């Protein structure tokens, strides 16, 4: 599995743009997997240290926005999935 750093600047910019969506609430994202063949990015929402877990957008909205934001930098990204610990 490639690391985000190994894929180059457009991926890093895209990932940092997505992280900016949740950072104001103290949350963050981690990359779980990037499949460059299918254009799928799998992220994990990290809520440890979050100021307000319920203030972070619902996962379905986050996934749609993350896909849109990331595909602007990397047009080959077709899907973004997010593991949300609030779903446990």
C-alpha cells in the first residue's frame, strides 16, 4: 500500500485539505489505504482530543465532501470511505 507521502504533492495537498474540514473541532484523519487502481481513498476519523465530537459532520456528509475536495487535486480519486468511531 502506498503512503500518502510516496504519492506526491497533489495527494498530500488533497489530504491536508480534507483534514482542515475537521480540525476546527479538534478531530483529524489518518490514511488507512489508498488504492490508485480503483481511485479509492480509505480514511479513519480520529476523535481523540476533539473539543466537540458531535460537532464533527456526520460521516456520510464528510465522505461526500472529502471526495469532492480530494478529486479537485487528484482527479483519479473516485471514492472516499471513512471509518467513524462514533458508529461503534
